[in-house]
């Protein structure tokens, strides 16, 4: 009778381990999806921030061009004077430089978000693998008891335990 109880406990432990593994995998999948969603939202926020900065650069360029026109006009220069075109060029160059830096920052941020997404996927796969390994170890640990259950049968007509698979 003790062997049957041990075998039943071993099977119960293996079933519980399987249920635990399935639950763990389900939770890991939920966590991976949530992480991906959070990364997508952070990327969306970064893109929005970048767009706002690009618009600010354009506004600053328009202000600089207006100031250049007002300054050169106040100094008596005409609309075709080289000092006006020089001021325009300087403002355009500064805006182009700022825009380039902003674009590079956005590219770096995009790369970081892609790396974080890949990391999240890798962690989910790794964690799932660990769960499966743990379940396998549980099965191996209880395999002797399960094996003994199938080697020993119960003779209900006599109430005795017999070896049913041996000749």
C-alpha cells in the first residue's frame, strides 16, 4: 500500500509540476506582450517628442530669418543685399545642424527600442525554457516511483499486491 501512495504522490507531483509550468509559461507570455506594448508606447512617445523638436527647430529658423530681415532692413540693406543672404544662410545652417542632431538622436533611440524588444523576446524564451527544464526535472525525479507503479499491480479478487508484468 505504501508503494501505491508513493507512486500516486509522484504522479500528483508531476501533474502539479505540469500545471505549474503551463501557468508559468502563460504568465511569461503575458509579461512579454505587456513589455512589447510598453516599449511600443515609449517609442511612440519618443517619436512624438522628436516631431515636436523638429517643429521647434523650424519655428526657430523662421524667427531667425525674420530677425535677419528686420536687422538688415534697419541697417539700410535691401532685399537683395548679401548681408541678408548671409544671415539667412547662417540661420539655415544652424537649423540644419540641429535637425541633423535630432535625427541622429531619434535613430539611436529607435535602435535602443529595437534592442529592448529583442531582449524582452529572448528573456521570455529563456524563461519558458527554464520552466520546461524544471518540469522535466520533476518528471525525472519522480520516474522511479511512477515506474514502480506500473511494475506492481493490485489483485482485487484476493486483496493482494502482485507483480503483474513479470512472468
